[in-house]
């Protein structure tokens, strides 16, 4: 087992990794920018190293500085968390080339799944169902029109190297296809340095269902059930729950087995998430995230496993200590992402936190790195916490969540807590009757 792990991230995920390591008897090294010198993950780590100024590209994305920090502190391994360098195959390679263990998948798998076209090809080869669409990148509008006519309008044009909703445009008709294709290419080039795009059938009312998997270095693979991440705004997840209210037990067992079998064929290691669109009983592959997900706590709440701990164990060479048959799922969990944003306009709201009171009680978990007096910097993602609630069933979970949102106090800044209060009171959400387009309409109604 490792003696010291460097956490190449910030905020609540850096604190989450620190806590898991400390419970395993592993010392931690925090990295931070000049803007994060008073951050909680810096205060609690055994050692801390400043790796650059506030701008992420000069600190949390500064690979030479991070590797130097690992060297001078004598770290054995590096955990990337999520975001920043977590899905950067070159970073993973450099970590290993410098003699450290990368706590995550192999660079080859990160690189494969980071290319949406290669990922889709791998999905087909391993038996995962995919959305009808082009076999690869679409080179011109003539080819785009042929593909669109073949699969039928509307279609979705997506960046091959994309993510986070960037480089993604919908074409409802032939007349709008050329403009949508060009806009997607322009946006993809600006965001990712790669203008390649491909085309898929646009599903009108799908759910976003993802399967959490875990694999070790010895060929053992399990799936940890599904998460429903359909409540999204501009392709960014807002609330997640597990299990999905849209699936029955036979459906989740079937898609879970398909995902686990595919991962086994790929020879993948560590945690990973295979994301699907689900509509009318059919599952269609979107992408695979080769990292820990923001929403991993809802899975932990229903299966009783610490996914960060499991990542560290797998990276150290330890086998999984259980099989699929040993795993038991219990109850229902929901996660609300709490952002430092105006709940109506969604404009960022950085600043100094005044009174701070997180909710508590049975089945309640708050993953956050803020505290009273902490100043939220304007340089990074606006998410400042995650409220995760577990109950014996979905109704109990909802009642508990409503109570927790009423208790949650974050003064001094604006937050999205009022948005979540509106969400969990809405009859459509209470009934589980929503899809990936529902939240955009809901927000527009206010």
C-alpha cells in the first residue's frame, strides 16, 4: 500500500480524497494555487505545496509543477480527482514515467475514451448498444446530409473530442443542418483544438442513465448499479439519483452486465462510468468517463462502498474483495449540486461566506470544503458542495431531502439551494416523470 498520495485537485474532491487516504493510514500532499492558500484541503493535508498563481492553467493544470511537488514531498502516487487533469492521458503517462503510480485507468484507456469516435467504435466492438449515427467523423456537409437522411431528423452534431456540452448542436431539418454542422466545428476547434464532429440520432425525450463500474488489475469487474442524471442545464448535471425511477430491476441488471462485460473485454482498471441515453426501453451509449464522477456519492450511499478507497486499493495492486453476487444495494439516494450561483440567473456568486450551517441527521452527507469566513475564489468551477441524502425508499429520501434543504444555510453569497427546493417540490420530479430536456423548460417557467 502507498505511504503518501499527492492529490492533484482542489475543493471538495481534494478533501474527499484526503479523508479516504487518512482512513487508510496514508499521508497526503495537497497542491494549491495562491488563491487557495486558506482552502480546507490545504489546512488538513499532511503537507501542502503551492504550484502556481490563481489561474488554473498555471497551477492545477501545470504538469511540471505538480510532478515537482510529488518529487520533493516523496509521494508514491497521484490521485487526479475529477476535472482538471483527471482525463488527460499525457498527464497519466508522465506520472508513470516519473516513477509515480497514477490512481486511475491506464493512459491508453483514457486516450481511447477521450476520443468520442474511438470510444463509440470500442463500444460497438464490446457489445454496448449505441445511438444510430455516423461511423466516424463527418468531413463535409454533403456527407452530413447523407447520414442525417439515413437515420432521420432531428440529428445531433457532436465534437469528437468534446465534453460538457461544447461543440454540440441540434439540426431539426435539412435546412438547418449546414449551419449547425459549421457551428459545431467552430466551437469544437475553439474549445478542444480539434474540429472533427460526428452525427447521431437526436432522441426527443431520453433519460441520462450511467453505470458505475469498478475493475482491478486481476481481471475482476463489478458494476455498482446505475445513476439517473437526467436533470441537466446546458448539458451540466444539477441533481442525480440512484437507482433510477425509470428502470426496473431486470433492466438495470441487464445493462449493468453489458457494461461490466465490456469493461472486462477492454482490460480496463479502476473506476469508470459508462453513460447512456435511455428511451422507450432502449439503451444507447453516449461516452465513458475514465475517472471518478462528481455524483459518485449516491452510488456509495446505496452500495456501502468507498469508491475513492477502492481506487487507491486497485492502483496499489490489491484485488477486489467481492464479486457481483456479493454486492447488495439498499434504499435510494439523491445528490443536489450546490453552486455559488444566483438561483434565477445562474450568474456566478463568488465572495466571502458568512454564516454556514450544513444539514445533518440520519442518512445525510454533505461533501463540501467551504466554511464560515472562507472566500470563494472567482477562478474555478462554481460548485461549492454536494448534499447527498439516503432513505429506505425514494419517498423517504425526498422527505429527508426537503428537510435538509430547509436547514442548509450559506450566507454572504448566492447559492442554488432555492432552485433545488423548487425542484424537489415539483410534481413531475416527485413522480419521477422527467427527461434530459425537462430542467431547461422548468427553469424557463420561472
